[in-house]
C-alpha cells in the first residue's frame, strides 16, 4: 500500500534515434513481401448417392501487376496509422532496405510495416514512462488510503462473492452477468467456472 499511496504525475519520453534503430531492425527481419499471384482452378463435382467426388480440369497461376495509378500513398497511410512524422518514416523505410517490396504487394507491405512500427513505438513508450511525485504544501501529497481497503475495493469494482471460481469474487458489468455467475456458482454439477473478458 505504501507504494501506491503517493500522488504522482507521469510523462512519456523516448528518443527518435532509438525508435528508428529498433524499427529498421524489425522491418529488416520481416517476412519477404512476395509479388501478388492469382490462382485460378477449374474443376468438376460429381454428386452421387455414395458421396461427392471432384476432378481438377485446369489450373493456372498468374503474377498480378500493379498500375502506378492504383498504388496508395505510402507515407500518408503510415503517418495515419502511427502518428510519426513523415521525415522519421522516410528514414526508417530507406534504412530498412525493404522499400522496393512495397511494389510487390502495396497493402500487405503497408500493413506489415505499420504493425512493426506500432509494436516498436508501444515498447518505447512503455519503457519511457517517468513517474514524479506531486509535491504537497508541507509533505508530499498522498491518496486517501480508505479507497484501498479490501471491502471498499470489492464494492467499487462491482463483484459477486463466489465459491466455485478461481477467485473469491467475480467482477461483472451487468445484472445479466451477475445472475449468470450466481447460477453457475449455485449449480451442483459445476465444480469450477472462470469469467473471461474479450477485449
């Protein structure tokens, strides 16, 4: 409790150079973006009493070529996805040495690079969080510890006390969830249940 009692503010710091270095390494390590290929397979289905059989009549594969008019704006897309500056994005793409693969399959390249950039940016932001205590008039400001008493915390979270779950309390968002958890806990044929939340 002593660790969470002081009031704090936080700020996020990260170095652009570190982001560029990490992003360049991660983009270099991506799977190769191959040229888009279109496969066309023609077949015949034979439906009989005994089941269904199929026969391939022909198969063809062709490489798709992109028209320059249909290529998306690379920098605008990545800037919208990551909120990084255009100059930072240009540096990362140039230093990665993978920019030519954009023309193989533009959308796949954009999605892969955006995912890498978001991941690396998230890592840097988490590492760069700095907490500072808020100074009070006489002593450093602290949160009122009554908020952290066990009973009040459970009430605050809106939870139901149960016996057949991995936790003593099940947190619920609606009355329907609460009633469902209560019924599961009351049933004789259920030994254990878990409340799973999808994010």
